[in-house]
C-alpha cells in the first residue's frame, strides 16, 4: 500500500488480476463472427500456403540456367492465377507468360519481371538475366502444413480471420462471451430522451463504458439507472451477480451521504480495495459477490472513462483468458506548456500529440482538466502520464505520453509513434 493507504495503479491492477479466473467454457464460432473473441485452441495449418510455388510478379517464367542479358526466348504458354500447371513443361530456350500468383510450371525456376523484358509477337527478350528462384514464392512460403499459426488465448483480429480463411477454415473454437452487467447509480440521473428536472443530468457513463467494452466482444447486461437506495442497490446487485461474470457500476463509491455502493457491497460480499492513487479516478471500488466480480467506477464522466480504461479493461482481458494483450503504448515527447501536479497519484492529463518540422514529438496539455469536462477527452488524442512522485512539470521537458491509438491523425503529422 502507498503511504496514503491508497493502492498504487500497479498494485490495484495486480490485485484485480489475482481475482480473475478465466472462463473455461468454449464454443465453436463461424470465422466472420469471431472478431474480438478469444481463441480456445491452437490453430494448426491443415495445408501449405501457398500450396505450390507461385510467381511473385507479372512477367515470364524461365529456366534460369545458362541465361544471359538480352537473350531472346520463345513464349510457349500464358499462365494465369488459378491455372493447372501440373502438365506444363518449359524447355531450354522457352518462356511462359505468367501472372502474379500463378503456379510455376515444370522446368522453370525463376520469373523475370515484365519491366525487365521486351516482348515481340511470340518471343521475349530478357534485358536482365535472372538468378535461380528470383520472384518465386516457394510452396509453404507463408504457412507450412502442421505449423501452429495462432496460439490459444489470442484475441482474434481482422488479420487472424484473414489467415484462418486462407487455410480454408470455416469456424474455430473460442471462449464463451463474458457476461458484463453495467449500471449507473444516482437520483440525479435520467436516460437520454427524457426531460431534465432542475439538478438532473443525463446518464452518459453507461454508454461510454459499454463503448469501451465493445472491442472486447462481451455480452452486456444493461441494468439501467439504480436510485440512491440501499435496498434497491442490494436487490440489483444480487440479481445481477446470479447471471453476470462482472458488474460495473458508476457513481456512489465516494464518501457522500448518498454514496451507498461501497457499504451495500460490503454487506453482500467482499471489498478487495476502495481507493487507487490515480487522477482522475481515486474512488474506485473492487470486490466480489459470490462468483461475480464487481468494479465501482466514479460518477464523474472523465474519472469513469479513465478508470475503465486503466483498470477495468485489463481485468476483462484476464477474465476472458486473453494471453495476447499488449501493454499500453507509451513513449516520450516534449511538453509544450507546464502541467501542475501534486505528488501522490499518477495522473492522466488529456493532451494533443503532434510533430514539428523535424518530426520531433510534441505534446500540449488541454486547458480544462476537471473530471467533469468530457469534451477534453474528445479533443485529446493522448494522455500525458505524470508519475505519482513527480512535482510540477516544466514546459520544454520530456514527458511520457500514452496515445489513444497507434494511428494518430493530426494536421502535419508524417509518421505514427515509435513502437
């Protein structure tokens, strides 16, 4: 624990993951529907890819031995991708017109790219003589039959689905979907589309949390808005814990007179920890209700957003059995204006990352950093990550940044951040 009896972010994540037992049940899933799912078995290639030696270029397939520059060969075949070349034979002094992806005929062991030839009727002159295997992709160049191509525990991305389809597979075994219940607490909340009474505001946290979870392909159970009533909270928690793997609630975890979530959770189950040394987002509750885990994020929208990103998403990955999850990308940039910071909590400062004319990374903190100002999240493309033990950050110094995406689109940018 830290000196303030708050968990550091690293301690909190470690504690979360200790509670996380990955789901064991699995199911077969059609390849197009498997995006974002966790693979439950190793995938072994049933075939070679490509299944035969193929041309890497449009050009001419030739026997490379004894060829020289400016030699003229007779064109005896035209081979398109998908043609059966099993009966074709190229002799010395001959060539075959060949397209990219087409099979290499017997007797040919190189492809001369079209740009290095001159065609005349049924002959072709090779301006540059090839070496053996030039511009040929050998059988199994990408995948060899029997090779493990994707490991169990991998979250399937678009590239994985393309690879599985290239192997002729129509389905795969994946972990069952995680069931996540989401609720918002507070008498002041209304659903969008309803009129607001004085002092009320719209429930945005549930929408944002669900959106952050969408790439994880979980089944979301929307519990709506639960009022600040201990009995109603207890009933909702008990009902949700019977079917969900994880409950995420927003609001009610601080020390206000109507903040009942922590006390209700404590009466029904176990509180793992309550406060985390993170800004925004200090009041973060974690616990367990029977076999269901619980995360209580703060009610302020930016705090709810940041704590879901930094704490809840790693927990969801662990519950799903994701062994492929990378650490968040971070790298250094020069801060363009000062950042006020009181030591004690790691702070995620909303900022805009850009490059100067020398391709040097620069980062500018946005002016309004209140945990209630969600517009700065939409205007930012990164966080400045200020260490817990850091004092005020001086303009012109180097800071650590965490981009929202590895593809950052800003005027004047010429490259993506270094990996």
